[in-house]
């Protein structure tokens, strides 16, 4: 039988709540706190100061169908790669997503590697031309824009343009248009859409990298900045291979392009529940990434192929 609180007891609870809220708002601005509450936290909110910033951290629930738990596309993907000192993670992921999709759909009867080098050479050469460090001509690009290039131009097989890394324009050979892979469209996905699509194929995403956490996670779970010396280093393109659950927390299994330097042989478990937002503090600058509540992994996208009707031309028509 439920009990009914007396007016004095209710007033006492209300006063306690007001005190707690007042304390919270001394640390977290009202607007930021409202944004946090709009995400429907399912955990406490922790405020942690790291090397160059202060972040509020909490967890949210992610609805994952039971049929997706345990999904793992690792066997449909290429061997682990290490991008070394070149900023080519996006090109590696785009190439591997194309290879995996064609293999999964049965268009390629065996796993076929497509050219990372073509993407580095041609996806956005204007960026290479403005690179400050003339020892390197690599550049950052989103997975989505890399896939947009494939949608428009197709992609060579790796055997026709092997990976050598970034290089100046004068050393880039002419592009072959023979035996290209084509896709029908590029899908940019919301979080729920990504979870649905992952049943059908591996997908690409952007992962925020905090060090030393990213390197130190190994067989544990990557949850972003957990150390006093944690620092946001940037964004890394990864392939999401599947979903797993540990102690009630939903995780993505991701494939990095940093070789066996991270995770277990390059594969990393990443919390899909952790959310972060930067809390303003005198003497710190906005990081430009967590100005509003944001998960560690975001910007999901993948290639799509729609089989052509019998007798339809195999040539891709692009606008």
C-alpha cells in the first residue's frame, strides 16, 4: 500500500531538491543543464576536469533489438591496417566499406580490396595543395565525402592502384576507369537508423579520440576522458562491426586504422551510451566539439547498392 506524504514532509523534500538543483546550477549553466536533461539521462551526471577542459558526463539508454546483439562483421572485412603518420583513416574506412558491401551482397564472390590510394589521390586534391607540412600531402575528409566521390566516379580495385601513402600532385599517375566498383547512393544515418542498418552491413562513423584513454583502453571499454591528463586529440574514422553488451551497457565493436596499437589487435569496444558536454570554465577554451550534448561516436554513414533490374545498363548515371 502506497503512503501519502504529509505537507511538512513534502516541503522538506522540495527544499532538499531546490538545494541540490541550486548546487548543480553553480557548476553547470542553466542552458547546458536543460540540454542534458533533454537527453533523458539514465545515470548520474558527473562533472570532471581534465587537462584542457571540463566535461559533464552521463549515460543514456539506447534501444538495441535483441537480434542485433552479437552482430559482428569482422570476417567480412579486410585485415587490420595501420595508417601510420598519414591522415588517411577516412580513405581506409571508405575502401573497406565498399569491399564489405560488395562481398556481403554477393556482387563480389570473394572479398576484393578497393583502392585506398585512389581516394587519397583524387577525393579532394585541393586539400593536399594547401597542406602546411610539405613532407605530407595527406588530408582529413569525412567518410561521407569519401563515399560521395565513389558515388560520382566509382572506385578502382587496389591491385590497379596500390597504397603508397600521400604524395605530391606531380607524382600521381593518371586514373584508370576500367573495372570500377559503383554504389547507388550514400546514406547518412541517425543513431537509431545506424543500429538498424548494422544488421545488414558494417557502417562508418566518426569517433572522438581522447588520449591517453584511447590507447590505454585495450580490452576494456572506451568511454572518452577518464583521466586527469585526458585530452581531446581529434576525430578518427572507424568502421562499426557490431554490437555487444557488458554489464547492461550497450557497446559498439569498432575497427580502427591504428593497427594493433589500440584495443585488442586494433578492435575496440566503445560505449554508445556515454554523452559529454563541455562546461565553461575560466581559463579554458571551447573545444568546438562538445558545445552541446554529444556521444563519443557519431556521423554514421554507409554505401548502398540497389540491384539493377534485369537488362538494365550497368553504367552508373550520376547527376
